[in-house]
C-alpha cells in the first residue's frame, strides 16, 4: 500500500509519539522474530527511542533503508537538534542539521530532497555514521584496506570513514570479505551498524591525548627562508618583510578542515612540506561544518598541535578562523574574540604565528558594516597580547573584494588583506583588482588559492595557475595553496593513501601537488 505524503507525515508523527510512550521490552514488531539475528540490535535501539517502526506495527527489517531514515536515526543517536528547513519532507530539519554538521556534503544528498527517499549507498552510510558517532576514530590504510576484498572499487572520498569503521569493528564486510560500497543496506543491517558503533568506547582516540596546556616548543631545525632566518615579520608599505626589513615571500600549503583531515597536520607532514621548500603552513580551522563551534576543545587541541608542529619545524604558520557556511563573521564575534585572545596569549612570544581573522566572508555581508568593524575589534584583542604579529583580514565575496578594503582600510600596523582565487574560476579581473589595491597602498596576501575551480574540484588548471604564480612572484606576494590532504578532489595535493606523515615522492603527489610543490622555492 502506498500512502500519499500528506497522510503519511501525521501518521509518522503519531507513530513516534506511540513508540516513545510505550517503551517495549522487546522490539515488539510483528515482523521481527525474537530468534532473528537482528532482534537484539533492534530491541536495543527501540529502547533508546532512536528507532521507530511503521504505523502498522511492522519494522520491515529487509526493506532497504533510505537516506532520510538513516540520517534521522543517526541524528537521534548523536543528539543532533533539527534546524528549520524550507522543504516539507518529514526528515528535512534533521537532514539540514546533519549537512551543517558536516556529516555529508551537499552533492551526496542534495538539500532539495530528491535523494531523501532513495536507498543510501553503504559507503555514504558509513561516512555519516563515523562522522556523527565516532569522529576521532582512524584506521590505518595498510592494516584495514587488505581486509576489504573490493577496496579498489571504493571512491577515495570514503577511505577515511571506511578504514576507520573497519578498524573500530563497526563494519566487517559480507561473508566473502566484500564491502560493496555502492549497494544499499537493509534496515536490519543498518541497525547492526548502529549497535556496533554504539558499542565502541568513545575514549579511544588513535591520536595521543593532548596535555591541557603543553608549552610552545622550540624549533628543532633551522630552515632556509624559515623563522630562524627571518624572525618577526613586519609590513612595510605593501611588502611583507623580515625583522631586519628585507622583503620576504612566504609560500606553502593550507591544511584542509581540521575536523576532517588533521592527520596531515602533524610534525611529519609539516616537516615533509618544509623539505619540499615551503616556509609557510596554514591551519584551516572551520568554525561551522562540524568544526570549532560544535566541538571547541577537541578542535582547539588539533589546532595547537598543528601550530606547534609548524613551530618546531621553523615554519611560519597561519591560524585561520575558517568561516564559510556562516558568511558574516559578526555572527560569532564573541567566540572569535575569546579564541584569538587565548591564541595570542599562548603565542605572544612566538614570531612564527600569523592570525587570519575570517577566511571567506560571503553572502549578505558588507565590508564597512560588518567585516571592518569585526576585524577592528579582533585586532584590538590580539594587540593587547601580541603587539606586532601580522594579522590577515578577509573581505566579502569569499575574500575577493579587496577594492572595498582599499577604499576604507583598517587602522593599525602589520595588517594585510587576503585575496583568494581559484585558477579555474578567477583570472585577469582579480589580478587587476590586486594591482589597483596595491596602487592605493594595500598590502595583499594570498592566504588561499587553488589550481581547481572555486568549488575545489574541476580541472586541474595548471596553465592558468602558472600565470597567477608568475604574477605573484613579480610582485613579491606570499601565498598558501588549498590543500594538503588526500581527498578525491583536484585541489588536493596528495593522492589517496599518501602517508599522513610523509615523506612524499612525486608519485604520491597529485597533478596539482606536483605543480604547487615545484613552485615553493622559485
Ligand atoms: C573556499 C573555502 C574552502 C573550500 C575551497 C574550495 O570556498 F575557503 O573551504 O574548500 O574554497 O571550494 C572546499 C573543499 C571541499 C569541501 C568544501 C566544504 O575543497 O573538499 O567539501 O570546502 O567544506 C570558496 C571559494 C570561492 C568561492 C566559493 C567557495 N567562489 N565556496 O568564488 O564562489 O563556496 O566554498
């Protein structure tokens, strides 16, 4: 029987109320036999209120689970609150919340809803489950991939989650040892996944737990172009200079989001980067998308670990407050003030650190009305601790509107304005904007650029990138490339499965990585 959605929605609400009102000792669904292999999992999940059956008293264990069903059960288990959403689908609020939490990406389940009621592929289900319930678990590539007979059919985008799920024993594969990444899963199978995930003790981080406030390390190795050579940076006119006033150009890589790719921000990774000639590392701390604002202490620990690793390796390092989905930095100005106050206190004696106040303002946000007053407040807070560290400031339209900043610049010393470009999307027009802004005296810093299109994929656009880098070299402008990770997207510098601590040979770099790494010391 197929019911129209209008009838189904209230029925489902009713079913929810009923299941919550009477918590059964057993699953109590007439199609879930007490002797079945899944009865235990279903009973356990029903008792926590995470699981519901159908209004007719059935659970339909063999029916393929839909994306909306899978996400909403996960959301209940993780305690994720719904957010407002425009579409009328029963799970829209939970789907929107899960998307914002970074459990999956827009293209995997578009918020427009067309895939909500479709079967969820196993690879995506595992990714959502791991991000939501076991975000800190990691699996070793070499140990886990051999357990999966059809590993070669798995998209690199799902490596991290699937390897972690095997390592934690959440997934075992079928009797033949195959994972079948694109197949659907039955509602009963999904329940055993949830049960397995819940059985994993959360207190098993694979990375060592940070002591609460470890001291900032001393550099262990001096590097050409590094901090031991150039000291405290200063801005003279439009040029970044060393402590003694000589022009300096910083070139290096940005991390991807710390909540997803912190495995490439350790001491081995940054030291391998420096071996390739980089003197700069940028630590991208997303505020939304499951980043700092949703798990501040865990993400802050990852950030300080990455910054300290860069310091130990004599690199300059950018602390990036990576706003993206919330485009107006004013929306979290209090959190930003607290964060940068703490960081500038911790690193007040450390010449390595640059502060980037807002990655990419976007949407309904103005320079003079929002970004400038935000930056002015943050600059005062940082200056109270760190009188001279270089501070980088973004602008509207994903940090492309430096002409607005040039017309109405900030007050203060050692400030630079970021411009971000993606070679497959942005060209001569933005370069002209740089020249125009510099002619007005604005110091420009490219804290993020990519060889791809603006969405991080497409291309790779190496010819366009070469034009851009030549332009920057001629003007002595510093840059940081997006991004040091092995995600399956063209802007990523590492191939899927590249060792997280390096060293990386040519064959472990992507086309983008090979090109970018060859330009660090040009
Ligand atoms: C910037 C962001 C950065 C984003 C890259 C590439 O966004 F600062 O976070 O990175 O540029 O788009 C991408 C990753 C993906 C990830 C996604 C969401 O590469 O793996 O799934 O972030 O976290 C820009 C830059 C420019 C423009 C638009 C965006 N633009 N944007 O000009 O339209 O919408 O993200």
